[in-house]
């Protein structure tokens, strides 16, 4: 059994074990569903009386008692009548059975010990032998609507953490504790980076001056990298006629489209949830020859998504997201070389932030739900094969993710690991043969005839909001010099004696475009230094008698670096070099 499958089966087996323990302790409870998830498992219940996190230790103890007797999972196929008779007092299971019958699938029960559940399978053969009692832990209680629908009843969800060993569990818990300290929502407030107003709306973050500096630096950085590779930047409006998205297929297939707006003439408009249809129209505004390709259109622009309120999370999941969006219009013979170029850009950009550990996922369509996608089998098989061949040619390890493709084409998703080992999905490369057909995007070939262009949809950061949220947590708020909203703070020891020279130093740095602040507060020196360190400012210049008399500087770096007797010119030179190198 593959390691991934084994861990999935272990976690799913523990979800069954949790349900068994709960039903033994609370017999009038109704159990619903319990899948494995990324760090463990959960199970949703309808309790007669509410429970809380305080009840988890005794439920976990019961799980470990029951585990000793769980020697084997036995499966049995049931008829609709038999299944409904077994779960006659549980309307949630009856609903699931009806759904299975409607899909003409088999109804299977799995039994381990005294517990039987409706399940498709995916368990360990011998839980008592294969699950170490100290490798899992019940984590927390939360509310969850049945089937994720706010119109349904609120259930109680019990989350559990599970790994193959105690050491892996402890490592994960330690990492999560560190992640809580780095929470971008907490640090974003403490560092004055962004705010969310209830009056503006949830999921609509606003950048404060310091946060906007970071966003602007990121935008300028990615723009220069792309311009150096021949990308042409464009600007498009933030709304479009509904017909544009009907043509692209998004209006019927993309749930997060914003509501339609109607003007005084009765024309219907939509706030853009994606940029590609606009960019297609830019391509079609002019005639193109094979010599013009590849044509790379780029834009840092905001799109708007009607995300569910329960899924919004700080900067990581928002309703307005600014994408570093690009569309590559290319000939078929340029596909592999263009993807290779994109990977080179991605590697350079990610390396700047210390993201050197990443993995590749190739997302293909669901072969059982072909009606969800544009295009025929030949086009999809061709596109999927090209992405696989490109990854193999570049000697990249990859996994295949079935059913995760965009409706118009397969894609490559790149996941990186941050400084504490968490995975984040960033770049995406979508290969599209279908929309060029849909929008009749052509170029004149060397033979003088019209040919369909191929489109690559590409984003390196993904969205600036999400990328900033990741960076805040990756750096724990201590941004590298080039990104830091305040790069230097000048601190006079005495307002009366040292402020004049401190002001001179401040002016010199300002003239060299260094982001610098002068602390003119009446606080003690220790408090001034402490406040600057809380703000994670890279460099502090302490001005006292020695500095005033010698016209030299004493510098304290954020990482316990100390420089003494350095001139303003030398320090400016050091700063400029560090900013340029983006270390």
C-alpha cells in the first residue's frame, strides 16, 4: 500500500473509531459522515445535548479502549431496504442512502468491533495492530452545517489529528503552535498592514499605508521580472457585459460569479471574476502572424469573487483578489518551451522568498463527469499528455489530480513549503485549446492560412492578497529589507541633545529613498528600542553623544547584528546593496 493511501486509511479508520466511541457514550446521538482530512479526520454528529472541548479527553480515552478490540474491518453489500432498516432512526444516513441509490451505486456497510457504518471503504486491515494509541489526538469541537449548506441543521463536528507515529504528531502540533504565533491576521493588525471593516464588508480587506508598501513592492518586482521576459502589460475594466461570460462559459459553470448589475438602458453587466475573456478580446483586437508569437499579455489587476462568508479568511480567502495574471498566446510548437520558460521565472521568483521546496500537481478532468468540461476527448487527452510530457522533460516529480482541472483545460499547480513546513498552492499553468476555439482566436501561419492559437493561463503569485498572507506568516512579520514598510528607524537618546543630528541622518536616508522613520517621542531609550523591535524594523540607528561628536553611526540590526563607527554614506551603500540583492 502506498504511504499516502495508508495514512488516508488510518485517518478514515479513526473517524469510524470516533463515531463508535461517541455512540457508545452518547447512545441518542446521530452520526452522519466522517472523512479523513489533511492532518487527521473529523466526524459530524447531531447530539441531543451539546458537548465542548472539555469532553474530548474522555471520548479519546474511550476510543483507545475500543481500539484494542478492533481486529478487522468487514464489508457487506446491502439492499436499499436493508440499509434503511438499519438506519431507520437516522435521517442523515437515509438521505445518503437515497443519494447512493439515485447514482445506481452499491450500498456498502463496514463493521469493525461492534460498530457498523455506511461507507465506501478505505480502512486499515487491522486497526488494533496498525494504529499506535499515542499517534492520534482529538483536537477541537466546531459547528458545521449538514452537507455544508447553511439552510440545513447545524451539527457538531469533532476534529482529530492523526499521524503514523507519536513523533510525527508532536512535530505537527509544535508546527501548528508556531503557525498560531505567525497568524497573518494577528500580525497584520499589530504591524499595521491591513484592516477589515464590517461596514465595507467581510472578505474585503483594505491595505493600510505600510501594507500597501509591501503590495506595491511585490507588484513592481513581478512586473519587472515579466517585462524582462518580453511580457506586454495591459489594462482592462473591472466589469463586462454578461454576454462576455456567457460566451466564455463562466456564467453557467463558475459559482462565484458576482450578481448581475443592470444599467438604465437594461444592459446587464458583471464584475469580473477572471481576466481571461477580456484578454481574449484584446488579442482579437488586432491581426496576428506566426512571427508575433509568443504574445504574452500581463496585468496586475483585481477580480471579484462571490465567496461564501464561512470560507473567508483574512487575506488568504477574500472577495477581491489582485492577480498577477498572464495569458500566453502561442503556436502549438511553442507549448513546451513556453512552459519551460514559465518554470524558470517561477523558480527565480520563489527563490527570492526562500521557497526552494515545491511540488507539482497535474490536474486533469474527471472522466466520469465529462459534461462539466468544454471540448472533446481528443483535445483533452492531447492537452493532458502535453503537460505530463513537459513535467517529465524537465525531470519534475509530479502527481495526477483527477477532477481538479479548469472546465476549459488541464493545469499544473505548484505547491511550495514555507519556513515552518506548511504547504501552499501558488502558481498555476493552465493549458487551453478550447477557449481559442470558442473565441475564434487565430494567427496567420507560415503557410498563409489561419490557425488557432493556443493559450496558457498563468499566475506566479496567484493573488497578491493570498501571497502577502503567506509571506507574513513565512517571515513571521520580519520582512527582508526590500519589502519592509519601514527599513530604518533613527532613535535619538536625548531629544534635547541628539535630535538635531538624528534629523540630519534621517534626511540623508530619506534623500536616498530609504524608508526611514525618526522617533521623536518622549519615551525612554529602552522603550523606543522595544517598540521598534515589536514592529520588526530591520535596522535601528542609535544617536548619542559619541555619534553626534564623531559624525559616525551605531547600527543595531534586527538579527543581533551591530555596526559601529560607520559613516552615513557607508550605511546607505550597504542598504542599497541589500535591497538590490533582495536577500
